[in-house]
């Protein structure tokens, strides 16, 4: 199980482009800032239609979601999945392969978010 102190390392190991930005986060246990960093970068890649890099970000978030403790899972759901799905819903420029890739990785959590919003 991934703990809070391992999130920055996990992200920077899988997405090396974020290593410098993550190093600026002073608190190694600040899961939300680390996930927010991954989220912002992923959204930039989606807008640029950089499929292979987006895939790496999705894989990283997936691992954190499924191997992280409950706090990490909540951070991924509330920050990454919520924010990325919002971009996918409102942007006409996002390609269908990226939308499909997102749903293949996060369909259950996405549906839970959608259902919670409708309640």
C-alpha cells in the first residue's frame, strides 16, 4: 500500500517531467498538492493531445487510486478524476481516444462522481 510520504516519489518516478515541480512541495505528506501537480500537468497534455504522456499520467493516477491508502484514494478522486473529467466534459478539442482512455481507467469513480452530483 502506498503511503502519503511516497506519493511525490511515485509521481516523479512515473512522470519525470514533474520531478522539479514536485520538489518544491515542502511537506512530503501533502498528498493533495502532489495530486494537484499531476492533475494540472495531465490537463495540459490533454489540451495538447499528447496521448502517450496522458496515458502515463492516467497510469500513475490509477496506481495511486488502487494502491494508495484511503487519503490518497480520496485525493485522486476529488482532485484528479473530478478535474480531468470536467475538462473532458466541457472541451470540444479533446479527442475521443483520450476520453476512452480516461473511462477505461476511471469509469467506476467517474460514475460515482456524476451520481453524487445529481443527488
